C-alpha cells in the first residue's frame, strides 16, 4: 500500500492561480489534488487519460464541446480520454478538489498538454 499526504507534496503551478499535486497511484490510475484561485483558468486541452474528479470547495465551470457545466461542492464529474476541455473559477472562493486519472498521469508537462 502507498500512502501520500498532501502535506508532503510540493504542488506545481500549472497556470497562474492553478496548483496541482500528484498524490498516490498504481499501475492503472493516480490521484491529483488541485486548487484553482478565483478568476484562474485552465486552458482548453486534452489528454489520453480518463479523468474523474470531485469538488470539495468552490465552484468550477467546465467548458466542454461548447457547453458550460458548473460543478460545486459534492459534485463529481467524468471526462473521457481525448475529450477537449477547459475550466474556469468564476467565483470568489478557491476551488479545491481531487482528480483521478487512468492510466496514471505521472510527471505531466503542464505547459504542453
């Protein structure tokens, strides 16, 4: 068993106001914690990994296929691998949550994917 505490991680600044920390993982999936400050944006991107997530605090607006989907505390979501998506924090509160990627998304280059 692997145990990884968020307190032991050094988050990466993926974009202005967007911090990501890779947590525990296996050969088939891994967990990532994220914090997205008010007015911060995750630019449109895609990756081959399936992505599921859960919002703990704040509201995050996803932009997928021309549609806007707002997720707030207690909401989960699933994004198929290869589907282009973006996200924006349009609120006044920092968004906090977790994502699970399959296959694992290890050491991603945040600037290019």
